[in-house]
């Protein structure tokens, strides 16, 4: 395989941007060219989610170019909470485009997790041939080895998301509630550090709600994330019904224990030895109130565990990433899917 088409060309922040950059880097290391332009010289075509250029996909199919679609989850939060009419229209239009490509134009599907595969098949039927490929991480860049260490004077809980807007404000609220419960009920000195897009209005609403001021990190470049992971005691992944969150995979590679509600694909990614999966306590699809007390108890147990146990968790996290979540294995799996 010499040349692979990739559409759309994405930019900004978020999982799609991170995935595209990782894949292109992996292809270059294998002397495989990529192109954002569709032409007859392509060996295969990868659609990252969806694209408005459906005519180009039809032309590719007519030229017998395999079309592989990489699928995330289905937009759903806008159906359970008010996110505004414009957001609702964009989300529904996006779902229709994704489903059309999946059913009419793709020759093969790559689902990011077993959870995502079952979700799509439950909503839209079996679909074409598929592979399940978890996201991968550069194990040389995301490593436990570095100068950064967690603070000795207090506990630091890290949240890393591309954006905490458009319905994902719930995750920020959950993280603040976790911090408050650890402070009030468990008498722990906790700092909440939040990396991701957060509006100024949200920051103002959160001011003064925790004993230590929330450390707003803003949008953080990917190459700065390893240092954040090494400087924290715990990653709390706030997304509900997550497809395959990069922040969790990157934390594991850095040897950072992970705390999550057991929803979405997280039980496929986080082994019990490397953190805690806490039962949600209600129906996450209906956005029922989760079991916040159980989450805080699990966090307190992780944070106050003996040093030997914490060291074992960190080692287990890294070993799991090395065995199952490496970038090279991800790229090889995508190449196998594209050769079909």
C-alpha cells in the first residue's frame, strides 16, 4: 500500500484531530503517503467520521477504491438536555450523514470500541464488515518517566477533555462535586486541575466552590499532556458513555491511575488494577443522577492507598498501555482494515 486518502482534513482540538495526527505520523514512519485530495492514485480511502463531500465518496466507490469509515459514538446529549436549537440541528444532521455513509458508501467500518459497535448496530442495524480498533498512544512520548511528580502537600485530580461545552458541562459539574465531597466528607486537601475548553461564564460560576481554587489549564497542546499526567495523583474521566477517550489511554501510558463511572467503553480500557470503575447508580442514557458518594469513596481509597499499592497501580496502568494501546499496533490494525 503506497497512498491512502484521508477525509475530512480536521483541525482544532478533540479526538478526531489527535487521531488524524497520530495516524499520519504512523503512515510516514512506514513510508506510506497520505492525501487529503481524492484521485485515482489512491489505494484506499479513510473517512474520519463523516464528510459533506458525499459525491466524492460515490466516485471513489465507482473507481473500486475501498472506503473505510471510522466511527465514534452517536450524538445523543442534545436529546436529553437543552443545548440550543443550532446545536440540536448540527447534531442531528451529523448523525444522518454518518449513518448514510455507513449504510450506503462504506465498504468497511472501524468502530473505536465494542461499545460503539453495539451502539451503532442497535440504532441502525448490522451494517457492512467491521473491525474494532481502540485508539492508540505514542508510548515513547507518553511515559511515566519525567521530572514531574505529584505535589506532596495536597492531592491533584486531573480532568482532560477537548471541550466541556455543548452538553459536556455535566462533566465539569461532576468533577467539582467530587472535589467538594472529598474535601467535606473525606477531609482531603484536593486541587482540581481542568484541561480543556471552558467558557468564562462557566469559570465564574465555579469560582469559590472548592477550598483550593480550580486550576484552569485551558486547551493544552498534546505534547504537554504527559507532564500534566505525571504531575497528578489521579485522572478523572468525566465523559458519560464515552466511545474511546484519548485522555484515559494517555493517562494509562503515563502510569496515572484512572477513576471513571463504568459507562461506555471504559471497561474495555481501564483494568481494575490500574484504577476504579464505579457503578453509575442509575441510567446514564437518561442522565440520571450518578452515585457521587460511591465515586468519592473510590477516589479517596485510591488517593490514600499505601505507597506500595499506588506504585503497583501505576505500573499496572503502564503495562496495560504497552500490551494493548500502543500507537504502532493501532496503525497496523488500520492498515489491515484499509487493505480490505
